[in-house]
C-alpha cells in the first residue's frame, strides 16, 4: 500500500489543525491576528472534527513512518485544544443559571408570560446549531429611517419588527467599533433574532471619532431615543417598555444613555463586553493590546486622562453606578484583550452595592466580539440568557 499520499495529508491536516486550535489559548498580539483569537473558540466544534480527521489519517501509517507519528502527536495536541471550549460549557451554564437566579429570584421564569417562553431557545447550547446555524423566521424590516442630522450628518436607523402587526416592547441596539467605525447593519442577525422574540428592534447609528468626539455619540443615542418615543405608535413600539442593548463601544453608549440623570426612561440595559471605566482602561491596557486602547481613547475623548480628566469621568458608566439605575445584564469574556472582564465585574459590584439589579455573566474561553460568530457557543449562551433577562425586565406589570 502506497502511504505517501496519507503522509502528505496527515502532515497537512495536523499542521492546519494545530495552527488554528492554538488560537483558542494564545492571545492575538496584533489587529491582523485578532480575528483568529475571536473566531477559533467559536468554531471549536468544526476544529474538533478537523482534528479527529487528522488523527485518523495519521494513524493509518503510524507504524511505517516517523512523520506519521509526528503528525499524530501534533493532531492529538490540537484535538485537546479544540475540546477546551466545549468541555467548559456545562460548568459555565451552571454558573450563569445561578447568577440569573441570584439577581432575579429562583422563580423568575414564572414571571415571564408563556407565549414569550415558547419563542425562546429551549437550551443554552446546541451542538447542532454550531453546524447548521441559527435561522430566525422572516421579520418585517424597514431600513434607513432618518432620526436626526446633527452638523448636517444624516443619522439613520433600521427597524426590525415581528411578522404580525401589534404593539411590542422597544429594543434599541447599538453596534460597536471603537466609536470609530461601523453601522447599524453590523448587528443585523441579532436584531432579526430579537424581533422574532417579540420586540420592535431599532438598530441605530451615531457619529464617529475622531472627527466627532464625545459627547457627540451620546447625544446621537439620546436623539434616537427621543425619536423612538415620539414615533412609538407609528413603529408599533411600547415606549414605556424600552431596553438598550449594545456591544463594546455600543454597550458603553447604551449604559451612558440609560444612566444619565435626565435620561429617557428605560426598563433594562444589556452590556456585551463594554468599557465602563475609561481612565482605568487607559492606565491598565490589556497585554497584548492588539487595538492600542490608549490611542482609541485619545481619539474618542481628545486626550489622555491627565489632559482631560473630567471627560474621562463623565464618559465612564461606572461614574453613575452608585445611583439608582435600571436592571443591567453584563456579559464579558475571560480572554478579552480589548475590554478586560475585570472591569465588567467591577461595574457589576458597584451596581449591586448601590442596590441595583445587576447580573454578571462571564464566558471563560471567549475573546472580545465573540458574538461576531452568531451560532458559536459563546453567542448561543448569551442569546439564551439575554432573551430571558429582557422578557423578565420588559414584561407587562399590573
């Protein structure tokens, strides 16, 4: 039997498998490599299959070739790495369930209407969904609704609504992008999904740094909220049951907008890996720091904490955590090398100390922006608990 093709295939599969699987534990040192750090934990079931194939091919010639033995050893290492995220899912589910019950009560699900529970994901994680994807039913989509034009810059939002005409809680979705880039369509999958859960979803835009610095972005979010309240009936939204959801810099803006003393009333805030303490983030950037956090903050605020200390304080959601605030869900990644999870926990503790309802969920294997892989394990868990938190917070009260 000619084993040469198996030798080449074994070496190729084992090398590819180890290279990709290594990023599950190795932090990305540069922006160019960051997608590998974000994506590989979320496609770990696919990598597991690849590495199992590599082990099988290497085993064919294990007795006849030293290279096959090398390929087998390499594949086994890659296989172990690719198992790590999936192996942590059960314990992570338990911790998240406990955190939800601790904040909302052991029987919080009984407060959610049955029709809402029927629409929700039946389990926190589905291995099948990682391969087949998450495909919500069709929703009504109205793009490019202009809500403001500050300094002549047209700001628009996309509206996602359930298929049936009705009146639904309002969910405002704010994208991330270091305050410098992005558009409302970045979170289109999330917006569509939440519309199927029974929300009128408004995916909004805002002006970008460095041309427009803080507080321009906050003002734009506030303008969007005022517009939504004014046009709530037209867009089938219940303005008295409104929540804000954002990722990264979008989560930061959502918290700021909800926590201002003169804020438009909202019933809940969902923060996916958002910065909360900008001065501390500047003083203690992650290591490695693939995005150059200090440069981003200087672009956003116009200087360092020494140069503009009042702006850093005003732009930090943690500044307002000691006041009475709406219930807040905070979701962070343990391996985040953009916004470190410890800041999320700090925000959670500050909110709880002030008597606010807050939930902190941490995903041990995930990197920043893990929700970019919509069907990945991290985002599946996040969707499961987010939809339950929002259904609880936005339920109709007698």
